[in-house]
C-alpha cells in the first residue's frame, strides 16, 4: 500500500475548475479551492503542481454526460484536457459521470442561504467534493460486495 492514497477530483468548467481532495484513507472528501482558468498550458502546469504538492496518486475528473448518457462536445474537450493533465501527473485519469453534481451543489448552497456572489465563488469546489464523495462511496460499495 502506498504511503498516501489521496485522490484529487476536478470539476472542470470553461472559466473555473473546482478542486477537492480525499483524505489519505480515501474515506472523505474536502474542498481545496477554485482555480480560475487562464490557458490550457498554465492550467495543466498549475494542477500538476497541486497534484504533486498534495502527494496524490489518483486523478478524478467529472465528465458532463447528457441525461441520456451520451458524451457531447463539452465532455470531449474535458476528456482531452484530462488526458493531457494525466500525462503531466503521470497517472491515468478516471472520468466519472458528474450529471447533476452542480445542481446538487447549487441546491445545497441555496438551502444554506448563501448569497449569489459567494455561491458563484464556491459552487465549483462543492461540485468537485460531491463528485469525489460519489466516487468514494461507489468504491466502498464495490469493496463490500467482494
């Protein structure tokens, strides 16, 4: 077993990327930050540095599928970005269905009476946390079934 088992999860948008990390045991997910995108090269360099700084071993990237499960143009762009980032981090990225995570995040923030401006600042980070929680929960269920 590796010393650290942290997974970095990303909710990739056109302007921002929400970042979350798992704990070393892969049980919980915590929001880390919202990164403001600049250029693809700078985005990859920054996220690679973050991945290495936090000693992650896994890279989880939200994949925005259509409600019927198909992959559209936006998902294809995210997959290309994820593959490039994975190469830079020297890991195979895991693409995870993120349908409705942003909706769930928005609903949670609305229920918390968070102001609109503050919601925009944290929604991508919360979406990354929800994505990672779903992935970790799925992994825990798979292990119980084995």
